[in-house]
């Protein structure tokens, strides 16, 4: 049972490997299959992720509820045309990919829940950008996805990865923390630094509420995927610069779980608080569902 | 809490937008199809709670129908389920309703009319993360998760029947992961749900079916 980041880091040290590689062993042992089969299965998931990025950028479409669509393409085009982006082409690129996947999800397209459907763009967005930047193979990215899985598992165990239980911090926050940890490992950081990146992301999303307009996975979900991708890139850089979280990562995750439980139900995916009950949010709900 | 797999976190591959309102709904449809054992002539789908309120925006209706048509949770044809249903000659209706107290917020009820005119009813709910629970079969309360191969049998409620049925499983080396027996009244019809670690071969099911007190046996693969 992997119940803490401390365990994850220990597992990596025991195997004299990255957390990602240690997780491949863990999964092979759990399922009683070969490590090659684990990696092949994860490569398949990566393939689906890349397809959703491409679909979202190349074939923008209105979402099922009609609230979003085409924003990823806009950002992608702006990123290509603007040589002097305020936040830099890497971040804006990762964000455009993340939003592309979130938009595909909202059109009933095919995605990989990561850890959930609502937060499905963050990990693929960040990893695709790093794959392009560092010219990495799909195997290397599949291994990074195993790093993501390890951190996701700890968050699911100690806190939650469900918006209905823990708010958006549990979905987009968890995804961002997973992506940041994997980014650190892809850039050659230590398991400890991956843990620091995870901690620093979660500190920055602590308390983020889940307040979907009309109850749909559209507004603000796609843009929260943008938040998650950009935050992951920045916190990965901070961890790689050897900046450390004053509060240890496992304590941060436990705190996130406690904050989630103390959020009022109106702010946990019920569409009865936050943006969902703004005048515009309510008007959109009425327009879509006629009530 | 059982141990997580990496693929519980990075996965499943699914069509959006929601694991509970879309992926879970597909699985409910797939279970209804397994119970019907054929594409029904007609289906009335009743939607309760959050399903009733938001089904259009989440494509829950498309997902339930897609599952009934045999599509899996990652099938991109789900967004065109209405057209596929029409092409397959399936008559369908959706009704937002209130099934009453005690039903989970994401509950759907299938009322299916089969080719021989019989009517089959399935009630199930989507409990989050794509997981589902079947709660009623033809009005009987049950609990089926679909995570394991599942035997669903109806038999006359009398001493020794469970022993006879599990005896057949022993003969074929099939391990029982979990089981539940439900009945409405003593000495009438009882439902038994057996979840197994192995798939149950058809000849084992035939043996169970041939047992005198057994009225009907169905087998559903993990769905």
C-alpha cells in the first residue's frame, strides 16, 4: 500500500531508481504482469492523451452544453504568432494543450481520466510540452505517467481526488501536483524534489472550490485545467531550483483532505455555490435546462 | 480501502464529459443489455435525482443508450447513440422522474420490452469515478457492482439450494468473491448474487440451471 509520499520516495531509493520506475515494479507486482506490459498499457493511455490534444487543437468544437469550445485553438494560434508572450511559450503551450483535452472531454470526445475527467487536460498538457522541448520518447513519458500515478494514489489515499468530496483542489489540484512531480523527474530532479513540487502545487490550490456552472464539466473546468498546467510548470521549476516546502508534503496533502471535508456542500460539485450561482451562471443554467 | 492500481489514477480511457454522469451511465446500459440478453424492442429509461436534472448537459441519455447498444465507455460513437438506436430499430424514451426516497442521486431505471413480449426492469446508480451499483432487478432489491464475474440466479426459497449451487462452483474450482441472497417472503422466490474470481463456463451454468429448485440463471461478465 502506498499511503504517503515518504513511502514513494523510499520505494524509489530501495530500487535505486526514479519514482516512475519504482511504480512500474509496484504495478507489475500488483497485477502479476510483466513490467513491459505495464509500460505498454501506459503507453496506450499516452497515445489516447496525445490524440485528444490533437483533436482539441485541430478540430475545435462547441461543447455538449454549449458553454465552451475553441479556446485552446485561440491560445495555440496566439502562442505561435506572439514572439514575446508574458508567461513564455512553454507555459502557454502546455496550457493550450491542457485546455484542448478539457474541451474534447466536454464534446463527449475520448480522453483519459487523469485523475478525473474534469481535470483530464493537465497531465497530458504538461507532459506533451516537455516531450517536445526535451525530445523525449513515448516510453519516457509513459514512465512519467507512472510517477503521476504514484502521487495521485497518495492524494487519493490521504485526501481525495473527487470534486464532490474535496472540491476542485482534489481534481485539478491533484492533477497539477501529479504533473509537477512528473515534470521534475523528467528534468532529472530527485524523488525528494518531485515531492517538493507536489507540496508546493497543493499549497497553492488549497481550498479551491468546485462550482460548475449548470453542473456541467465546462465552466470553469476548462480554465481550471489551464491553472493546473501553468502552476505545475512553475512549481516544477521551483523544485528543480531546490526550493523546498516548509511544510512537509505529506502534511500538506493531509491538510488538503481536511480542508476538502470542511468545504460546505454548496462548493463541492453541487452547482449550488461559487460561479454556478452568479447571475450569469444561473441565467446559463436556465438557458440550458429551462428551469 | 483496497490497493489502488496506477490505472485507477491514470484512467479509464473514456468519452467525456463526466465519469459519474457519462462513463458510469454507459456501464448501467451495458448491464441492462446483459440482463436482456438481446437488444430490446423498446426501452423506457427513467432518470432520477441529478440524472433527471442534468442528463442532457452531460450526455447521460446518450451514454445509457450507448451502453444498451453494447458500446463501451471509450466508444466515440456514444455521442451519436440516438442515431445508432434508430438504425438498430430500438424505440426509446427518456423521462425525468422522482423514484422516491432511498434512491441514489444518479439513478436510472430501464424498463425493457423484449422480442417475446416480456418486460425486464433494471435499476442502477452511478456512484462516482465510473463505478456503478445495480440496486433492483425486476423489482427485487440486489447489489451488483460489475467489478467481478457475476452469477444472478432465482430459485425457490428452501433449505439446501445454496449448498447445491455453490457445490457446482466447487466442482469447477471457481472461487466465490462475495455473495448475497435476497427474498421478499419465506418459501417463495429468492434472488442470489454470486461474485466470482473466475469466469464461469457455460456448462457449469447449465448444471446450476438443471438443479430442480433453480428457476433461472444469468451470468454477467465484469462490465
